């Protein structure tokens, strides 16, 4: 492919990556849409417009002309920063999932080139891996995608569990179906919207005492916040939801776990020990092996 065709191909690809029409790119550069159309089909921009074009596309002239940077001169973190910052807000989720998926696939030694996420999956499918250094889990289906990456603590993740009683309290709270319904209701509201137990009780058809019990528990975990409201009929307590990312992920992961992780694309494991480190969990230094056949054994 000659340099002109490389330039045109890269120009079109970069414009579309940013979600720009020819008209929108033209507006950024204060030129006509017809000029942009010509650049993409038959001619080069004038020399003085090339730096402006690269700036408008948040890329480099080398990238537009397909010139590869010498090894060691690429700042990967800067490239990621520029790609995410320049992407349209509605395009960022797809970009992030593509980057995460490519990173997971890169752990496979037999995969030599970047792998692009498929458009769809027939069943609930995950990518993931376990190594001595990290745990990775990513759901790939378009109806709900997520990516979780955890660096394995040197001394084991269990050493982070300083308050197991509170963990048990949280899990006990979430084990109640009404609690999940209340959380879903609170989480569907606008930011900083306040709720009364009485209205929640009426809308969800849950006894008001049960609603207060659940919300009080959520309050202790810092998942809701309360204010006192001075009304004509007296003082009342109203609750706002914190829209906790952690709680959302707990519930989403619980749904995935309950479905069982059946399909993987890809999956790898190179670990020898689990992410928990507990002396009582690995009492034997050696895994017992079956001895080989005796010379006269039948």
C-alpha cells in the first residue's frame, strides 16, 4: 500500500475512532467538509494544515502516515491517556473493554497480535486468569460488561480482612431478597434524591418496619446517608443513597457466581498457590505422589 493510501486509511480510521463526521472534523479545523472528503479520497491537506489535522485528531503525523516509532520511544501510558481522553464519552466503555480484553489475551503465549473483542457471545462468557501476581475476571457479553483486576497481596488477601464480623453482617444483609429490592430502588433514583421509609414501603409493598431495619443496616455500612427534615407534622428522617460502586459490583458478581462460570474466552492459570495465605491452609510442604511401579509388581 502506497503512502497516500496509508494516510487516507489512517485518517478515516482515526476520525471514526473519535466518533467524528467529516463535517465535525472540518469544524475543528475551520475548513470545509468537502476538503476533508478530498483528503480521505484523493488528495493531501496543504502542508500548513497537517499539524492542525494531527491536533484535531489528537494523534501524531507519524501515526497518520503509518510511521512506526523506534523501539523504546513509545510512552504506552501516554497513548492510553490520550486515547481515553479524546474518545467521546459514549465511546469510552467500548474502548475500555477492548483494552482490557486485549490485555487478558496477551497473557496467552500463543497469541502474538492484539485480539479484538467479539461483537457478541451466544452464552454468558468470561475472560480471566490466575497467576502468582494477580486475579483477573472480565464478563464479555454486551448486555453487561465488567472487568475486575486485583493484584495479589504479598501476604495474602485474607490479611486484609480485619473485620470479618462486619463482612458477615453485610453478607447477611444482602442475603435478604427484600434488601436487594430496596437497594435496587434506591440505586435507580437521581443523585442526592432523598427517600422516606414510608414511601419505599408503599411502592415496594414491603412492611415499613422491614424497610427501616434494612436501611438502618445500610446506614451503618455507609451505603446510605441520613438527614433530619423539619416538617409541619414533626421531625422526620430521610435517606439518600451513596450509589456505591463496590456494592454494585458485589451484587453483579453474586449474579455471575450463582450462574456458574461456564464459558471462557480466554482463560489461563499459571499459579501454584492461591491468593489466600494462611499457614493452616497448607500444612504439607510436598504434595504426596504415587510411587512408580515396583520392578516385580504386576
